């Protein structure tokens, strides 16, 4: 945050009137109790900061700068206590729905983070407010945290992001037509393409293996449903795909088991939920290693791997946790009040919470410690007069992105449930995916004011970090040579232009054959 001059300058200007004889510095947590002069933080007059003072500071900053400033304030104990005591969710940078009573520092940081993340998503898909569409979110134009994007020739029908342990490793895959284009996760530059086989109607869904070495692809039928077969493509070479076909007439979803400590064993396998059966498939051979079957109830509607040996599935109102090491399969189950159609279990490895989207477009949270599910949010009746099933749920760092029908809604889950905006994506969004600290959206254009629709894939970094790849010496030398050659070509063009424009002024050529008269 210190690299942002505007944050530093605005903070000093706003506080100079409050502390005219003191210089404000943000110190590391270990030294935050002592000022540069050796006195205590309280002696610097921090406790005199009023509500109006903090409002003056925050009024000068944009949303992304507020989030960075909030993180910086955590390093100073005195400022932490002060802003935590006086902050109220009434600043014009934060949306009006924030209720009172959530004004501590942790709530402030969570609110700023969720609001910023929502604005980044609405950079890709402009929010809808009644009959009006907000063209541009309130992020500073020069902000380095605006979402990155890559232009594509045609709108992708499916996306996939790597789940590497290092969030900047791996690939972004965009399926369009009869090929899948791969982009490096760190700089979004193209790094190859995979020619698909037997995907006449396009791709329904796809996912990467834990090491990003294999891409599993499920074709789409004419009706838009998933074809009950999986194709395994190697991302590093152009070998023929390994194909697995299932006897079940329908397929609900696929996912790779997570990588274990040694990245061996079952972690290289894929799980597929088909009808009433759950399969474990070897990605290298395409053979079905194991299979389990639901004895009663509804067929599977979704599945997600949550560990190297565990899979979570949805079937009607049932949520089940399967252990692929056992013959019985189901290790634990819970039931929700409504039929659930989408889930996000990304936080299950570090907590007992998962998030579910139901058939009416509402969001639920299930705690596996108690097996109880609670309704967090449901769409307003005026906006959803009829039931719209949830297609995708993505939750990260206290912010949720829910796609139900053709409506995409952004929600803050921390410090309280707040709807941050929604958008009608029926003509804007063709695919979405999530990976390690990132969300990807396939949109028609990256700006709402664009005259002609330009398909693109927008990547929102949910961690708030910006990755700048290191430039090698060879790349720097090549760029310098290219610039030098460009400058030479420009000079040559200028010299030619000047030569053509000059008229002869002396010599025989100027006077002709009768010049001696």
C-alpha cells in the first residue's frame, strides 16, 4: 500500500489538521506500541481522532485504496482501537444497505474487502439497478487492482482454472468451438491449444488435475446437457485423449481428487457423478477404479472433491460426504430444507462450512459439525417471481458470487449478509469458473460502454494481490532492440518524406539546357 502515493498523501493531508505537531507513521505490529520519538501511541494524539476525522480520510480514497488502507491500519494498535471504536457503516464509499452495529475494525476491513471484490466483478458484468445499468463501477481509473482480461475470438462455452498450491502457477482454459486455448495463469499469455475430438456441440464442463498436467473435458449435447463421457487431454503434449464412457444416461458433474502430500495415489483420479452412481476414474488409463450407488432418493445434481479421498455430492435435498477408501462410500450426510443444485466446498479443508445454492436461487450455509443448514439469503420476490435454480456458487474471503437462472448476485457474508448488487447476464455471460484465489468470467465485452461486443475472459483476483511476472534479461534486451529498430525505421521514413518534398535550387537540373542564355 505504500507504493500508492495517493493513499499516503491523502492520509497525511487529512490527518495533518488533527496532529499538527506529530508525524503519523504506520509501524509493524511488533513495534506498534512505540512511536519514532520513543513515546507511546496515545501520546501522539491518536485517541483524539473523531468520527469526522476518519470520514475526511476515507472520503478522499477509492474503494480499492480503502481496502489497502484498512489493512495498513492493522499494523498500528492505537489506530486499530480508534478506528474500530468510531467507524460506522455510513461512509459514502460503502453501499447503503450496511446495517448499524457492525462497526468494529474487523467488520470495516471485511466490508471494504467484500465491496471491493464486488466492484471488481461488476467491472466485467455491469450491475443492474432496476431498469438502469451502471456503466462503470466506482474504482479509480488508474487502479492497478482492476481485473485483468484476455480477448478471445469467440465467446467460450466453458472455462477452467488450475487449483495449484501456488496461485500464480497453472493455466486458464477457455473452450470455444472445437478447441481449448490455454493461457498461463501468471501473465494470461497464450501457451497452446488443445484440439477436441467428438465435441460437435461444444464443451459442457471441464477441470484441471491437481498438477495441471491433465485437462478433463465433458462434451455437451444438442440440448445443452452433459454427455456421459469424459475425455482426458495432456496439457504438455498433443497425444490422443483417453476417453471414458459411462452407461448412465446423464452426468451431473466431475472433479479431480485433491493432491496429497506426495501427489500420488488416488489424488490423480477423477470422480464423476452419473445418475445414481458415483465413479472413480483413472486419468492415465481411463479405467473405472471404483463405483458406488445411491440406494434411494434423487439422482446426483452436483459433486465436488474436498480432499485426496473425500467427495461431496448433492442429490435433491441431501448433501453427502463420500470416502473413496471405503466400500460403503457415504461417510456422513445432511439434509437441507430446499432442493440444492450448486455448492462451494472450497473452505471445507480449513473449516466445517460449505455453501449451497438451491432451486429457488437462495444461498444456504451448512455446518458439518452440527449437520444443520441455515438460509443466508434469498432473492426478492419482485426480482424473482418464479423459481430460478442456482447454477454456480463461488465463495471466497467473506464474499459470495451466486448465479441463479440468468441473474448474477454479489453478496457480503462478513461481517453480515448484505446484497452488494446484481446483474442480468442473459446476454453477457457465457461461462464462469473458480480456481486458486481467482474467479474467471467469459463475457461479451470488458466495458459496458463498448460499441461492439468483444468476447473476453476476465480474471478477478479474490486475494486482492496483483502478480507482476519477473522480466528476464533476455526479454529486456529483446525489447530494447525492438525499440531501437523502431526508432531507426521512424527516422528513415522522416528522411524520405523530407527528400521528396524538396525542390531543386541549383545546378544544371535547375536551369535546363537553355540556362546559359
